[in-house]
C-alpha cells in the first residue's frame, strides 16, 4: 500500500502574526516557519502504517516556495521515503487557494498512484479547511475528515475511520483509495532524530513547476484587504471571589 | 440574489447555527431558502418553515441523508443548487459544514469562502485567517458563491413567525453514492446546553491538572445553566474529549459570559472565545495572556476560587 502525505509550510503556530502596514497581507519576512501541525499528525500516521507493515512506501508532497523543501526534509526525516515538491512563489496563505492546491495535488496523485492520501484537516495560515475534501471531490474518492482514529483492514482494501463531529464522534468505513484528513487526537507526532535527519538529506525530492502543471492557479477569491482584528479593551483585575460575584451581579450576568 | 442555506440538524431539530446562517443569508439580499436533507426529518422541515425570513423550504428525505455523509450531502445539495439557480449556497462553519462544502466546491469547480464573519455585499465578505489574528476582505468571483458562516458572528433569526411553503427538494438520480458507509456514532449525552449555543461557558485548561477536576467546572456550569468547554492543551493532555475544545481548531463560541479557568490564553484558544460578551479569567499566573482579554481577571488558585465562586453564586 502506498501512502501520499501532503504537508504544508506555514508560519509557526507559536508566532503572533503581524499585519503588514500596507494592509495587503500578514508579514512573512523573518518569521519562523514550520510544518503545519495537522500535517505532522498526517505524516505520523503514515509512518505508523509503515511500521505496522501496512504501508510499503510513503511519498510526501508539498506545494510552496523553494523553502518548502525544508518542510519536505522534515517529512523525510519523520519517515517518508521520497518527496515531491510543486514549486510556486504564490503566497500559500491567500493567493494560492485550496481549489488550485487540490488540482495540483490531483496531478501528483495521478503520477504517484497512492492507495491512501493523508493530509491535515486544515492549515493554520489560511484556516480554509477545504483542500482535503476538495481533493476527494476532484478524484471522486471517499473522504474522512477530522480523523481521530484510522484502521486499515488486513485486506488493505478498506479503512475504518473514527472522525470528530460537532457532537462527538462518528465511525465510517470506506474502500481505498480514499482521502483522510487528520485531527489532533489521531496521534502524537514524533520528533525527527538526528540520524534520521542526516538520512533524510540523501532521500530524493522531485521538483515540478506549479505553473507547468496545466492547472489554473489564479485565485477565485481575491483578498483585497487584510487588517488587525478589532482590539479588545483590557479589563479590570478583581481582588477576590466576592468582588467578582459583585461585578457579575452588577452587570446582570448571573 | 437568492440564497440556499443548507440546514444543519439531527433529523429531529434544527441546530441554532442554522438560525444564525439565515440572518447572514438575509444580509446578502434576495430570497432565503432553507434546504433540509435528512432521513425521517419531517419535524425539521416543519420547524424550518417557521423560521422568520425564510421564503421557502426544500425538503429532501432519503436514507442516504441519515448521517450527513459528505459524499451524499454534496451530491444532494448540488441537485437543489442547480435546479433552482441560486446565486449563493451557504452552510454553517461547523465540522459538518466544512465536511462537505470543499467537496461540493471541487465537484462544481467553485471556490468556497469559509468562516464568513461579515457580509459586505453579495460578493464581498470578511473572514478571519491565522486564528483570527488577521481579518481578510475577500471578493468572490464565482457565478455561484459557496459560503460557510460563523454562527457567533450573526444573531439568530427568530425560530417562529415565518410561514414558508415546504416543497420537495430535487433529489439526484442516485442519492446514495456508496462511497463511504456509516458504522456507528457516539454522541456525548449531556443535560447541559450545547457549547455553541450556551449563554454561559465555563472552560478549563491545563491548569485543571486532570480530567476528574473538571467536575468542579461542571458544578459551576450547572449553577449558571451553562456548558463546559476546554482549551486545546486540556484536550491534548487527555483530560476531556475533543468536542469540548474551544479555539481555532475546535469550536468558536461567543456566549454572554465566558469563564476561563486555568487557561493561559494561547492565541489559538483566544480566537475561539474572544468575541464573548464578558470574559472572566481565573489563573494563578498573573502574567498569563488570558488576562489581556479578560473583562474581569482573578489571580487566584483555581482549586479554592472555583468552589468558592460556585458556592457564592
């Protein structure tokens, strides 16, 4: 069974982003970038499938600027066997949009022919939460979003996925190939060890030019303005529980 | 313009988020129709017809829609969207809405705008990015606009007062795609109000130390008739299940009163609750970022402050 894992390079989750003074976008210069946290969950799950001898090969793919290669190296250090880099200079948080990314990923699926595509449930830059279901829709494959548990049948023809819902969890069964997007309870991603980081440097990464993929990359939804959210006025410190109760009562909240 | 709102429900009752979506759809201008796809869902269609501001209800009842599987829902919504030539199709920014809107977009070659918090005009919308740390204004160019809206950003339309006609939704020739199969579900049974709709939310973070200590928050929530939530840190640590998670990657809530207990206030948590009307923070670390957004901050040991608060309310 071959598994394709899509990973995205995003502003590190711990960074407080700043809007650029010209209000066109957030500042990406000199900002720490990392693999999107949910892509780490997807990558980890693929490695576990390989360790369980269910997957035979893991291919990691990333769409992004030349630095996205670092994200692919991280994926290779976690356990991917090879990488595919779709190179583009378009900003992946607002200019290169989910539909275009899904279409680019479809070209990689056509080439790699995976039995299972794993990806994060959403990227924490654009917060669109669309690319996984879009890829499934383009391919006409079954989908399981927000996966909390993944079991591959011994036949390797079917998966059972427990997925998070608004009110609890739902268990689905679907034939392969399928697209599964990872939620945070799926697993605890490993850190790449130094020997594995060294080994990853020797693993192959194929590069493709996004513009040559035969996909319309133009954004359908034009971002015309990016601003800071309205600030919230700092409140008061209360000295005691009695004080707090009095304040809440005065406001008519309790 | 004419907007089709895809109702969210459990085959028995409409979700409160649907009422907020009706309000959002009204801001686009033109008629607002509600699409109810379900199985044994007649009570939902009935309730939908009474929602103020809804001009028509399309009701599609079929076993394929019993569990809101993305593949079937996407195909079913498409049939109605195409038959009636809507200019907008709107779903709710919930896990259920996000599950199918991207798929529908790909199947129709349309690019959805998700998490809309403001309708500027019929093709211009505001949406948060980066966990709400930036607000983007987006102009959509597709002929049919697919949207998901954040319920907390729009008031609920009155659930009664309307009298829309209910007609049969055009169903696809084969409603069941057969792509994925429902096996089972586990719905958390709680007598407390739904997290997304509660007037009061009491949330705990890593400071709670373990899952058992959440009983303290439940007691406080029950006293206030509220719901219990949690930070991602508390979910990650296994204290509580994921459906309680408030934040960028969990639920976005905006109750009248939000009480954050033992929560430091990571960016990703703040984005899920900072639109609450009144925020109370209880934390023993006076430097915790949660205090920068709190209307009332109490620097105290939560293990004594919370029981005391529960007793004195």
